[in-house]
């Protein structure tokens, strides 16, 4: 049985955060929540804090801090990015479910303090891969991916004992990431011209936040996962493939040097991945996603349609450019997705905006966190400029 661990849940009111707390609720003898961090969902955070009794609660909103402090007199309530970084150093295991680039400082804090990081914030690795890699070298630091694809790859590699002393895998031929295909699988580019916000948010398999759900609909989410796989496992981009698998049963695969392919299968349930990070190197005795084989009639796989979903190719392009190009693309994508959700651009314009913005990347190398932050700022400005020009021209 896993030793007792303290846990900090960052993004506690989101999908990853609430599912993490479900696991803690099931196994209070194994896990103790010592810190919560959230945005502006005051009532929900109050309920969580009263149930799990953390020492620290962090919010991103000044008004929320006042309300939380009034409601939780026995809890230390703090505000802002610095407090979030403190929360990320406060426990044995940190689950980073913060959405977007805002999760990067917490990622670096957890690793620099030698903590185990369950990372659901893929933007941390995508935007600042070289910087995060240096932090991973901190004694005691562990990075466990909390998403279905990379958790699956980690399990496949671990089960075949191919991790070298530097943490990179040996004897790997290819990594194969599976994609559900999102709500628009099978549609041509011309058929996608009139899709609505509601259409894009109607994911067939996973219940996620709006930004990630839109990314799934454009296949940008899978493109970002390609970059993340490169950073996590040190596999060249030419050996990272994507296949569309609409059943979402095979969560990803690894093909080894002798031609054998090992896959991880389960019914879709993010608690399996979260529990894997919490309990590692042990496993929980809670069978999240356990297979019901009599209900599985077929497993289908097909190549992604790059013409209909060009965001996937743009992510490969940014990854191969390297340096701050992934950060540049990630920032532009966050701006473009928000513009779509705000009704400023249509869905099919998202990859067009990203292609234009990526073409203006200046080749800056990711030498430090400050450089990455500045790259993120400039890319957002460029994306806003491109979107503004498109709106004026419409």
C-alpha cells in the first residue's frame, strides 16, 4: 500500500481538481490535502476547504480572497502567482490542473523544490520545455503526466523497463498518440466552415473545460501533446505518430525496436491517470476505467486529416523549429481560441490565424523563464493584431 502523502491541488475547481479530490475522498488514509488553488469559484472552494481542511488556499482574484478569508478564518488565504508557486512547493505530490500558460510558474516551483508533479497543465512543457527540463534535474523531482495519452505512454515504457539512468527511454521505435477525432471527425474542411461554438464544445468522449475542448475539435490538443511527448520522453518528432481512434479505449501505444507494440487500454476515466500520479510507483486499488470486454465490439484506427485539421501540422512545425516556437504557437492558440469562444472569429479561422502568427516567429531560443514569458506576451500581441485585421477585413 502506498505511504501516506500530502497533496496540493492546483486548479481545484476544474475537472482535474475535482476528480483528484474524489480520489482523496475515497482514500483519506493515503492522502491529505494541504493546499488548494483556484480562480474565482468562491463557493466551491469554500466547500472544498471545509471538507478537506487544507492549510493554504490560493486564489487568482482579489475579491475572492476577501470572501474566502471571511468564510475560512482558520485557513491561510493568499492571492496571486507567487502564492500559487508557494502552494506548488507545499506537499509531497502536486497536481497541476491550472489551465493555460498560467500554470508554468507552479510547474517550475514544484520541480525546483524536488516535489512529485502530476502535470495536467501541458502548456508548461510546451511553452517552456528547455526550462522545465533543467528543473526536472533537481534531486527528488518527479514528473508524472496526468493526461490519458502520456500516462499511457509512461505505463507502456515502465512496463517494459526501458527507462535509462537519465530518465529517457531506450529501444523505442515509435510513440503512437491516439486521438478521438473530436466532434468533427470525418468532416472535410469545406464542411467545417459553419460550425458553431456549441458544436465545437460537444466532445463525443471527454468532459473537459471549453479551451481544451475547442483544442480537441481542431486537433491542436493532439498537436500540443506531440510536443509534450517529445519533451517528456525525449523521442524525436519523426518517431511520434498520431492516429485517430474514436472509441478512446486505446489511450496510446509504444512500438519497440523489435516491432512489438504495447498499448494501454481502459474505458475513459481521468481518475486512472490522476491516481497513477498520486500513488506512483504503487497503484491504487480503485479500478477506474476497468474494461468491460463484452461491451467492446471493435477498435478502429485511421490517419488524421491534415487538410481539414491543419493545427496538428502546425504543432509539428513549431516543435521542429524548437526554441520558443512552441511557446509562440501556444500563446497564439490561447488567444485564437478565446476569440472564437467570444464570437470574434469563426472556428475555421483558428488555424489560419495560427499559421500567420507562427510565420512571424523570430527564432528566439528558450534560455530562461523570463524569455519564455516575454515570448508569450509578444505572441499574444501578434495574435490579437492578426485577429483584429481579420475582423476589420470581414
